[in-house]
C-alpha cells in the first residue's frame, strides 16, 4: 500500500538521469519533485534525497532549517557511490540522516526511504500534538524574543481580549500592567537558562478587557536561529490573588474592630477610675465653695475646680461614646439638644478644613430611644462624611419634624406620623450607584487600609432599625451624599436627668448617712462634703464593714449611699439586703460606669435611684431630700 499524495520527497541530483530514475521508482508511492533551496528554507517536504555534489551546496540551508525548526525532523538521504564515500566530510555528515550506496537493490532503496519517512511522520505527529497542546492548553503560553512576541496561544490571547494571530509581532510590554513591566523583564532576564521549566514562579499583572489579570509565570529558555528566546507559561491566579486580598482586607478590618473593642474596654476601665477621681476632686471643690463662699478667692478656686471637673466628666462621657461602651437606655430625647451637645466633639473630629453647619427644626423633634446609640449613629455618619469630604468642604446636620414620611421612603417601612428626621449631608466625592446597595453590609468599605472597619454604616443601620426607624441615602458622584434617619416621633415632654431636678428647699439636720465606697479618696471626699452640708456620716469600705455598721447603728441610719461595685460583693445586693431588714430605709446607688445592660436593667427594675459619678452636691441633696421626705411621710 503506497503513500502517494501524503509524503513529499524532493530530489537534489546533479545528474539528470539519476533524478529521472529516482522519480520513476518513487512516484507510484510518493509525491516526488525536483528540490529547490526555497523548499528547504520553508521546510516544505518530508524527505530530501541528494547526491554528494548537490549536498555540498545544500549543507548550510539544511543546518539553518534544523536549528530554526528544532525538534521537528526533516530527514535527508545521501545517495552516493562506494568510491565517493571517502569524500563525505564530517561537516557534511551533520545534515545526513542515512546513506545509500549505489548501485543498490530496489528493496534496499525503498526500505531506507520508508524508514526515514516514518521518522518524519512521527515527527509530524509529534508536531501536531505539541501544537494542539499549546492551542488547547488552559495555561497561557508566550514565546518571546527580546520584547517581541513570536507566538501567543489562544488561552492567553482571549484572556487579554486579543485575537491570537494578531499578537504575533506585538511588544510584550503592551500586555503587561505598567506598574509590573520592570518586574516582568527582570524575571525574564534573571530566570535560569535551561531547557526545562525549572525557574521559580513570578507573579505579574497583565491587562485584560475586564481589568487586571494576575499571572503566575514559569519561564524556559529556547534557541531560535541561534538566538535566545523565552518560552513563558502563565497560570491565571486572579481569583486566588483577589481571595488573598479579600482575606487580608477582612483581617485588617477584624484587627481594626478588635482595636475598637479594646478601646471600648479601655474606655470603660478609664471611665470608672476617672469618674471616681473626678468625684473626689469635685467634692473638695464644692467644700471650698460651701466653706468660703463664691465671692472669696478660695471660693473662686473651688468653682474653677468644679467647672473643670464637669468638663472632664463630659470628656469621659464622650470617650465612652467613642468606645461604644454605654449601655442602651430608652428615654425621650430631643434631637435638637442631642446634636447641639455633640457639636464641639463633631467639629473637632472634622478638623479646621471642614465646616460644620447645624440646621435645627424650630419645633423640637422628640423620639424615644437610647441616647448613647443615637449619638453613636450621628458620630459614625459624620466620620463617614469627613472621609468623603477630606480637605475642604461642608458637613450639614439637619433635624425636622414631619407630618408624614416622604414618598421616596414610605414604601420601605410604615412609620405612623408624626416623623422625626435627622440627616447628615456632605459635599464630598459621593458614592457610585453600583455601591449604594452594599454600603450597609458589615465589613464593606471603599476606604483604604487602616481607614475604617467597614462597620460604621452597618452600626448606623442596626441602631436605627432597633429604634423602629428607616435609613435613607441619596448620593451623586462628585456632588456629595446625604444620610437621612427617620424615627417615630413622640409628643410627651423631654425627660430630664434626675440629678438636675428640683430646688433645694431643705437643709440637713444631722441625718445619719451610711456611705459605702471602696475607693478611699472618693469615700473621704464625699464624707467631708456631706458633713459640711450638715449630715452625720458613717463610712464603710466594703460590704462586710457596712453590715457591721448597719447592725451597730440599727434604727439610727436615715439613708444608705452605696457604690454599685464593692470588693467583696455587689452594692445592689447589699442595699436590697438592708431594705429587707428595714423596708422604709431610703437607699441610693452610685457608679462611675455601669458596663452591662443587664446590671443597669436590674437597678432600674428595683426602683433604686442611681447617681452617676461624678455626682454634684446639688444632685445629692436633691435626691436625699426627696427620699427622706417620703420616709418621713410614711
């Protein structure tokens, strides 16, 4: 069975008769043609037959073909006489694959031709397989000489949004991300020169139609026409890199959240101790005022001490707010008052380059809620506005009382009228519409590393939802953003803090106060203040000591003032114990910081008054007067 029409044999014979005889013998089985130098250059043949004179002229062309097309096989059969074999030099033998000495039998001739053609067929099949592997490989493949692309497989080309044949001849730098070009060429140059993929991988960004494409590169050295070229394999690791970046981003956010939690814990601890110190300082300041009068120099000093203590107490309150450590307590709040009280803090947060404007409603919007939580929501929105405005710009806080919800938000949730509104607007860069639906997701942020936890707006959403409200956001890129909070409004009057209530319509007459406080300075300062006011004071530093005094002075004690936390027990449990023994005995609790909602709820349910340190002399006398008056009426 012949192979005519499949295998192409070209003949290089100096003698026309030898060429004619070869054609006659081979033509029935193969495609046979007179050979040309052009055919050799293009590799447009499967087997070449040559005599010695012709080979001397073809040697260099065959060497070039084999170097350029390696490892593809282009076999050559030298046909010569026994006498001329000695004339075949070593240089000529470099391009000869087999030797046929004539005269030779037809079978031997055909056998040698067929052996060489089988080599060619195997090489051609291998070439086809290699090409198929390259074309269908899921890995990107580049063949680069210098900066010029010699070949790019379809996988790489389509990833980069290119047509494969059109990439040939382009500069490889045009495909690489500008920031990674130097690294790419350093990698190509520094990779070991070898025939295998044994260089360590490098990671480089390429530029595709959808953005950056991360490639893990492996490089091998190849020789083309005697020149060095690089065969580059690129594995798409974009998903892995994005996952790593997301993991790092979430990790940094978690670290930031943990820092905030640590700050909150620190704030709680600082607030407790600091408020105790302020109670002592304020007590002695008020003693100076009481003893020398406000018109005296000592009294003036006392007033300055008291005023400074009040400012420090406000600073502590804001520290707790920033650390998110104030337990939730529901009461009627004025949005106008809440914003005005935060104005100084918010202005400092924004800095001098950003102006803060308040636009407060003439009719005060009142809501029922937790003051610390609403303050936290306002703070988070202002912080978000600050990051959006950056240098120069304006942040506006507005309040309003509406008869109903605007149509834009009425479909979100039903809030019965009237509706209280609080909004924060900025003149910043705005939020793209594609991101608006995600801004309340926990840990979602468009800020850079270290510039937020991604929790600020999700906290706002949670707070407003807990208060039965709605959060709405409007934004235009380049124009700014407005966050608007809608709450159910209430009409009853705003509640006042207990310690600011009432007029001083009575004076102490030696009533005995059992003062229980483990901090020596606080206990001593409060005791001196009460004694100057006209009370008799018995001091206890622990629950055990208080029980001893209570037992010894049974029937003489008019009122008990106890710290919430004692070294040997709970102040709440202790005063309840005293109340069980003497139900009519007035009791008051005091604390620098109540850290748990459960404990605060327990105190409120018990009906026991709670004073927040640093308490004022006025607040002590007011609440003591109320309780002692009630006790006398029983």
